[in-house]
């Protein structure tokens, strides 16, 4: 059902629903959990300042994937000469730690006429 991340009971029900789904495919999963600390999107916004709990600096929608992140013509470059982007809002997004920085370094080296990483 519908609910609010402000409601601790909703967050608990949602967590249990996810755990039940995993348990279906990995029997014994729930019994293996010793402790849990569940962070909802609202918690991520309140604790870490992530707008709407979004880890990737915005939704990962089709028009913002791969080389089109954050916009098609930039690819780690920005509209400001010499300013490059390497955070979660850049390809490949916030779920692959460090890769956006490595990719950005390669683009920067290429722009400087240096050999890529």
C-alpha cells in the first residue's frame, strides 16, 4: 500500500517486503540478518543532504544515460572551459564508485593531448 517515509511503520513494512522478496530466492536470508539500519530516501535527504534521497544527482532516465550524462554533448566536460564533472551526476552515475572520476581524468588527459589512462 501507499505510505510515507515519515512513518516508521511504513518503512518497516517496506523493508520486510524487500526482505521477503530476497528470501524467496535466497532461503535463509532473513535468518542471517543480525542487525539492520534502513535509510529511506527521506533519511538520505535529511542526513546527507541528497535532494529527494537521490544518489545520482538526478534520476537515471533514458535521456541521461551513458555519454549523455549529464547532457549529450558534454561527456565530463561542462559549458565552462576547463571545468570538468566527475561526480555522481556524470557517467556512469553514483552507483559505481570512482569510475566517474577515472573517466573524467581520461577525458581531461585527452583534451590536454596526453595519453589516456
